[in-house]
């Protein structure tokens, strides 16, 4: 069956809740463990089906946001999912108190119990109003940013649209576009500062109602951080400052040299090469074909997976009118099928969809039979290891996408990974400071950002852009507003993916075997245990990033882009 034929039907809530109740009663009155488990499994099937319908409605809604039918279906789920989750959290509390809980531990992975435990600590009637308030204010940020109309070069631009000009080949165009972009943030600084202030206060208030002094420990619970805490993250930051920041600085230095500059103005940061960044050389059809060949050569498992994806048409890759922005990978439990959504734009991003999102897809395909269904996907930081590592495992095939730009691609891909880590840690560190000082003024928050920025990104040159000089960059980082503390996840995953990259460079035959093990485990283990299962070092151990970053530095010494260009001539 192709994706377009996957059947969709809106769940009948009344009938569903009646069935949920029946399972609840059956578990309560179970005479033995077998009948308890049967009801538990049936409940999981119900939940998996609702999630599957929700994912399908949401996917079809994002493919064409103008389609009224799926728009309605999507908002139907926005309304009913919290109701269902609330009902389930009550039932799962009863499961934990059941005499069969010890038996259940033999059939159900530990993370299921963690999920239930954490949701019990974060879902409560006491904070329902705060949660609604939080959603509303966060949506204000989204709406404000989406409403931006910026006059530039005789046209009106959105913030996202203007990014094209911010990456123009001509540095004069880039400079002017950057100034226009940040000019909008300067104009709207008061409004954005006020939105964030309200969010910080709502979140702090919510945490206090739940018995915490500050938002931070409560935020960690909401992010399902099962086996690490703020102290671990503090040690990780020290590791990044010690080993990643110096390596990133070397890259910025070499970038400066390539452009003959003494410092790197902000409009040079994203441009690696004077003659333009690498681009894929083929059409979408050709790239999917190249990916099919690549995955069949990589391993039998990846070959089978990608064949499944193409056979069932589980991609929507082209940009088209009405389609939502961005890219993602989701999963339909009914068909046990991953689905990849993207907006190809003829940049290196297109090839990365077929490696990064396809990595998420491979993980969910590998773990598709895991029970309960909520354990198919791991928590965020672990899920990104699967996708970011696939970007590296597919390196040997990148020539079939980038042709003569392949060496440039390697350089900017690996360099981008290294440069991203200090930024991601900065975004996280800033939030720790903000929630530790909920009464700070906007000016104090700005000053804090700039001070931390000087530690993590000392190369920054904002000359002439006052709002950035004062510490305003964070105002563009959506996660800070919408998903507090969700950002360090990408960096934790990246330092794990780089460990796989190092093992690949060393031709370690176990590297891909360990990766497959990791994908197969899905969400059955918490982060640290998954990392260990994959034979990787946990990023919270002091000094654990040193040898990986040494390998990265050696690689960059051997792959100077100017020497490469000279060799190619
Ligand atoms: Zn991802």
C-alpha cells in the first residue's frame, strides 16, 4: 500500500474512551498476570492507533496546509490529545500500584516506567491554566516572528525568506541583509523581551506550584531526562569549553584566512568558500535513486529499509504551494512505516534530508516492533544520535550527490558539526542562568547572553550591529521561547555522532554494527545506557571529548580547503 492509500478515519472519542475504560477495568480486576497483560497490550494498541491517525492527519496537513479536511482533523487532535493523555496518566498510575507491576517489568522496558513516572510529576490539574497560558504566550512569539515584513532591495521579505539574501555570494548583499534582519529584531526588541519575561514567570510559577524552587529541575522532567541532571550538563559544558571551543576557533581562523580578513563579521560566518558553498548536482529523482543505491551498499538492513520507503512512497520532498516549511521524520504505527517530509531547495540540505531524516527513519523502522509503542522512539538527544550518525556513515557515497563539490561538502559538514556544538551549549547555558534568576530584567538577560557568548563563541564580530553587540542574538532562537531546555540535545547527539565518525575514520568494523544495535534498541533504554550500548563515551565524563576533537583537528590539518583546491587544479 502506498502512503496516499493509507486509510485515515477520525477516532470516535466516545467509543475510544469506553474501550479505554474497559481495559482499565480489566487490568484492575485481572485474576492473573496473563489477563492483566492482555488488557495492557490492548490499551497499547488503542493508543498506538490514535497516535498513528494523529501522525497521518498531521503529515497530510503539512503537505497541503490549504486542505480544509486535514486542517480540521489536525485541530481535532490538538484538542483531544491532552484529554487522552490525562486519562492515560491516571490509568498508568494504577498500573504502577498494581500487584502485577513486578511481572510487567519483565515484559516492558524500563523507559516505559520512567515515562509514566515523569508524566506523573509533570501533569497535574494544578498547572493546567499555566500550561494553557504558556502555549498562548509562546504562540505570540511565533506569530510576531511570522508577521515580520522587511523592506529590502525593493521587495518585502519575511525573516525566513531574507535568509537567502543573508547567504548571498556577494558580501555587500549579505551585510545589508543581515542589517535589515537584525534591524527588525531591534525594532521589536521590547515586544520580544516582554514575551520572554512572561514565559519565564509562567514557567517559574508552574514549577513552584509543583514544589520546585526554580523552573530548571521541572524543565528537565518535562524533557524526559531520565538518567542525567543539571550537574551532568554543567560538567559537559566544561568539556565543551576545554576541547570543542578551541577546535571551533581554529576553523574560524582558517575561514578568516580564506577570505583575507582580520576578523569575521557576522555576515561571513555561514560562508565557507569564496566561490560558494557546495550544492548537490542532481535532480530530486536522481538523488533518491542514488540514496537507494547507497543504502543497499551500506548494509542489507539499510537496503531493505530504503526499499520499503520507496515502495510505499514514504517521502514528500519537493517544495510546493501550500506546503508547510521545514523537514521532519514521523512514524505511522498502523503501517509500521516511517515517513519523511522535506522542502528541497537545491542546497546541501537536500542531500542531508536523505541522510539525517533517513537516519531517523532507519531507527524507527529498526525498532518498529517494540512494545509498548511509546518506546519505539528514544528521547530527543538519543534520537538525534541516530540521524546525525547516519550523516557520517553515508560519507563514502557523497560523491554521487555532490560530484566535484564533495571535498567542500566534507569540509563544511564536519566543520558545521564542530561549530554548532558551542552555540548549542550557549543556548542551553543562557536558559539555566535565566531560570536561576527569574526576576532579571530584559537588559540583564541581554548582558548575560553577551557575556556567555564571549566564552563559547569568542570569534563573534558584531561591529555595526548594535542589537547583537548588546546581546540580542537569542531573540531569534525559537527553542528558547517554545521548547525550554530543548537544544542541548542536538549537541549531546553531535558529540556522540562525532565519536562514530572517528571510529569510521579508523575503519572500526564494529562501528556500524554498534549503530545498528543502537537503532534497534529504539527507546527501550535511557540516554546514557543507549550511548554505552553503542560503545560510545557518555559526554558527561570529564575529558571525554578530547580524543574525538584531536581526531577532528588532525582531519582538518589534512584537508586544508586551499590545498585541496590547488590539488584539484
Ligand atoms: Zn533530527
